[in-house]
C-alpha cells in the first residue's frame, strides 16, 4: 500500500505574521531559511537559549534512563 503525504500548515500563525506562502500554503523561505518577515535578532537569541535548555533537559532524561538514576527535575510526590 502506498500513501501520499501532502504537507500543509497546521497553524495559521505564519499567515497572521504576514509570511509569504506558496500556492499550496507552505511558507516561502530563502536559502538560509529566512521568511519574508524580518525577525529581530533578540528573538533569535531567545529561541537559541530555549533550544539549549530543552536539549539539556533531554540529555538529562536520557542519562537518567540509561543509568537508572533518579531524575533531578522530577517533582516530589508526582
């Protein structure tokens, strides 16, 4: 059995921000992944910082699972 996957935007956020889109609704980006809407550099720095925190927590989860260690971020009693 073959299935055709048709990519589509699940959110209208890009349209609300004013990003240019192709006829199929996919957001247009240039060769560097930039959209038609300029983004302040501070937003890029905040996104990178959030990604760093998420990666650190994921790494901690994997280490705890691999070595059967208690998770330092687990809430007490839950």
